[in-house]
C-alpha cells in the first residue's frame, strides 16, 4: 500500500476553493455594482425629466427658443439603454433585477416621449420618433435583425429618437401605450411617425416610406436600441 | 447551450484544472530546497549500457553518439549499443566510423515497423547493472549520466527519468514546444515526488537491468513502449525517480504536420495503454497515481476537447451574428468600439477563473524554467500560452477518434 498525503490534498482543496470562491464573489459583486449603476443613471434621468417638465411648465407662457433645443431632453437615456441591454444579455432576461430595471427604463422612456411631444406641439418642431417593440421570449426571430436596422438608422440620422420597449413587459403604462397605438403582437414592430412596420423591414423600405427621415427635420437626440 | 454544458460543466472542469495546478505548485514548494540544491558526485559508478535505436538518422546519429562518448563517466563502465533498425539512408554508413571504438557496439537488423524490437535487441545483449536508451536524434549533457546514477543510490529506485529540453529550437513550432518541455520538466519532477511517474521517455531514461529480467522486455504497446513499461513498473510498485538536472536535448518536429503525427502517436498510445491498464485506476493501493494522476490525465484530454468545442461554439455564434448584421445593414467600416467603461468588461466568473488559470499556468512555466536552469522569461512561453490551445485539440480529437475506432497509429 502506497501512502497518500491526504492532508496535502485537503490543503490544496482549501486553496483552490478560496481562489474559486473569490472569483465567484468578485464576479457577483461587480454585477451588483452594474445594477446599482443602472439604477443611479435611471434616477438621474428621472430627475432630468422632472426638471424638464417643471422648466416646461414655468416657461409655458414664454417663447419656445429656450425649449426648442434638445437641451431639455435627457441624453443619458442612450447610455442607460446600452448598459441595460448589456446587463440583460449577461444576467438573462428573466433575472428579477433586470426586469425591475427594464420597467423603470420603459417608464422613463414613455415620460421622455410625452414631454417631447408636448415640446414639439408647443413649439412646432417635428422630431422623428421611433417606437420599437421587441420581445426576447425566443419567439421573435427577427428582433435581432430589427435591432441592427435601428442601430443603422440611428447612425444615419443622429437626430432620430428611438424608444424601445419589451412588448411583453408587465407595466401598465406600457400596456396603455400599446393599446393607444393599436400595436399588434406581431413582433418586431417599428412605429415611425404614424406608420407601423410589422416583422423585419429592411432599412431601404423604411427610408422609402418615411420621407421625413431624409429631410432630417428632427431636432431631438437619439437613444440606443437593444439588439433583440 | 443548455445550462449544464454552458455553465456548470466549464466551472467544474476549471475547478479541477485549478486544483491540479495548485497541487503542482504546492508540491514543488514543499520540496523546493531539495530540488534547488546541487547534486553531489555519485559514490559509485555502476556499469551502464545505452541503447541507441536508429532509423534513418544519418544526419543526427553521429552527434548523438559523440555526445554519449563525451559523457563524464568512467569509460570502462559505459557501453553504447548503436542499433541500425533497417535504415534506408546512410545511417549504417555513418555508424561505421565508430565500429572500432572500444565503448561502442554496432548492430543491424531488419526494420519491423516499431522501435521496441530494436530496444529489445539491445536489452538481449546488455549485461550491465543499469540500461538506458537514447533516441538517435537526441543529445546528452556531459553530466547527465552521473546525475542519473546518483538517483540509483536509493536501492528501491528501479528507474530514473531525465529532464528533457529541446535541441536548438529554431522556428515558431519548435519554440512553442520549448515552453511545453520546460513545463514537463516540472511535471516529471512533481510526479516523481509523489510516486506517480508513468512514462519513462525514450530519451535517456535508465532502468536497473533487473527490471527487464523480472518484468520482461519492451512491448509493442501501441507504439508507446516507453509509456507501457512505466505503467507496468507501477503495477509492481517499482519506484521511478526523476533526475531533474540530468539534461538531454531532443530534436522536436519543426512542422505542424510532424508535430500532429507525433502527438497523435503519444496521446493515442496513452489512451490505449490506459485502457489496457484500467485495472490500476481508482485503486487505493496504487496511491496518488491511481487515485489522482491517471484519472486526471484521461480527464484532461476530454476537458481540453470540451473547451475547444465551447470556444468554437461561441466564436461561431459571434461570427453568425456579425454575418447577419452585415447582411442587414451592409459592411460598415467603423472601427470596432473599444469599451472604455469598466461596465462593459467581461467579469463573468468563467472569465475571472480563466484568467486565474492562465496566471497559474504562467507561474508553473516559470517554475519549470527555474528547475531546468533556464532563463525565467522567454518568448517561447508567450507562443505556448497563446497558440498551444489552438493546435492541441486537433491531435487530441484525432487520438480519441483513433482510440474509439481502434485505428492503428503508425510509428513514422
């Protein structure tokens, strides 16, 4: 019978478990920090929107020249979308924290959209907005492709404002938005102006049907789109 | 990818790899003083025979024999058997220059397709206390035999393996192997320290002659006779030591094709012999070898294949996404965006663990270099760490395939 130094095996196990545990711990802590960062960007945007609304009310009687610029619309929404989309990819779309953040983000988008509508109505600007409805339940095979098209649109028309929504997200404000615009659950759905495109629509087709794009009248900034 | 194959399995396999690497480091540090001290002169010089099987080695055989003649060892105690194994080139002619040398004896035989018969011919004529072999494309350090003999002073030691390094690596393929050999200098030492050497490699391993008298000569053993004899000795509880300062230099394949062929022979030979000797797996009485080293050696083959498939799967996914993107919106000539925000860094546990694994592998390479008294940092380590993972899976795959479908591997 040859000897086996069990104590050494145990010692090595302790070291390995510590290494392994450290890696798991660090990874999980960094994910928590990502969630925190997203939440804090969200809070920032929330304050921005509130402030813009207040500014809008205060200046309601005055001229549009203080409002017309995009300065009152939050630019952070772009960075938030990118980070949220990345986190969703990493942690999975069924992660409760991800779902919570998505609800928050969608609400901010809707508020931003409404504020922008009010500004444009008062001041006569004609921003082009895109409402993009996707789903990541696996059934939407064309959502990835639609994401690429929207990214390309955004790059081509920097003034475009893209709002993307997970169609199946459980958020009453979103449900209302969907029912107001009569968006059917045929995804992906892209609404530009009054035109709704269902399924995958090539870039050229969108450009042909929305001449305003070429005219590039929009004065708003753009937001990013999750590739789903 | 289902969660088991995408998440749980890679974590388990990385855990085992980390465990093995930590085990190597801990064992080395336990015994580092003993490893780093200079070997004294041996007290006695047993008679020794070196068998040099040669098949079409006209270019290197003279160098091999000269290096043996230059060994710092009493001339009357060392015999060299040069065996022409039916070469079809000028090997036999080159060997004639040594025919009158008092230490050298020349043999010639028909080639029978495997090296072990040439070795057995030498064994049949050997009468010395210890016998070793040396491939005719390898060269020994003058001190090598003395350092090996020193290890035989322990009466229980039945065989001693050397530290194998590469002879003048020139191109990229050879440089990559250089680091790999440095790594195996450490592995051989650690395995010897825990009684788990299962390969007594062709270049300059020595045996007590009684090993062959008792256990019989070399066998065909799927063209890896140096592995089979190691395993056979282990089944008899024979002690195999390693002289980490007995340097022997071997010529490595210089082409990918040559390397691939050599490694398929090695790995296929290992798997076949592991099957032949499966009875020594997981038997408490065979110690570390049986409970830890051999199972891990088999697992490592499949683990490497799994990670290769894993990488290919995700690379394929990325490429197909990129292709879809180009098909939808055309080729954009933007620079790929570099994430400047920590937020987008990949800090998944698998990534962090892989980094830990790479760092420890690097530490082991440096340790191997230190044991082999080489420069601690060199280019070849980079080549090895970056490129080895791309080439090794191919010969592993072929070896597993050959083993599963019992294909014969040719010797040359």
